C-alpha cells in the first residue's frame, strides 16, 4: 500500500504570494490533518478534514485554509505569504478518528518564503 | 502556551545503554499520548502510545511510562542502537473528542557507537 504523498517536496516563494500544497492520503484513509513544523515550535496543528468537512482547526490566521476532495485528497493554501511561514508542512492521514487511529505522515513540503 | 513540553532539545547516549526521553504536559484533559520518531527528510512515524487508564506500555525495546499526577510521560529505549538516532516527538490529545494532537518541540537523540 502506498504511503502518504505530498507535492511538491520543495517550494520557494516570495512575500505576498500564495501557495497551494497537496496531500494524497493512504488509500482508504478518510481523515487528513495538516501540521506546520518550525525549529523550536515542534509540530503545530493546522486543521483536520474528514469526508470533505473541516472537523477541527488549530490557532492559525485565516490566511491558512484547506479543503478535502471526495477522493480524500487534500490541499492547503496559504495566501499573502510572510517570511514566518517558512516551514516544513506535513500532512498525516488516518482511517477515521485520528485521536486513537494511528496517523501516518507524509515526507512534508519544505516551503521557503523570501 | 506550550501545553506539551519536551525540555531537553538533545540527548546523547552510548550504544547499548538506556535512552530516556521526557515529556511534560499541562492540560489535565489530555488522556491519550503518543511518541513519534522522525528521521531527516522523512515524516514522523508512530512509535508507541499510551492511554491514561494505563501507566505503562511496552513494545519491544520501547516502553512509555505515564505519571498522571505529575503530568509527565517518558519513553525508555533499551538497549539503544545507532539506528535510534532521530528526533522524538511526544503528542497528546484530549478526551473531549477534538481530533487533533498537540505535539512537543522534539528531542534529538544521538546514539553513539
């Protein structure tokens, strides 16, 4: 079974631009969560989608948004990029309820904002 | 406010010895805890979990201990191997049913051969 895939793996943008990251979960997994990893901050939860609905949201500004498609693939979008948005963005999938179901992470997308 | 804290950013241990990674939390509503391991250029991989109804869970060389009164958990790796060198994250989730984990900032473990 293929793992969680994320595209692109690396991205360089400039301040003010917007960016869209993609995540394909493991086949059969319906929950997709997004995290931001920065040095010193660990993994910070962005949001979680289940069956095309946002089920939970972290404490990030509205510039960060996401969506999930009927095939469970998910995208996250960051508008009006800031230097502080430079980070590794990870998505994780699980079968249903990520609270107790094991989450499987993708390799991440490294975003650099110049 | 960091609800899950890993106060040691790094740890070095000799091969064959015990590695002990610590994690403290502040939210008394947390009732499910996990440890993840992360190698460079890869996503975190699940290692072991523990529910608050237990105080210990073992899986091979890995044991997690939970002290609810102290709001503290620890991961023991015995014996440590060079392949265990990675960043370890602890994570916690609440009993309220929100579907998110709160992660710590990670501890980089280096096992010396």
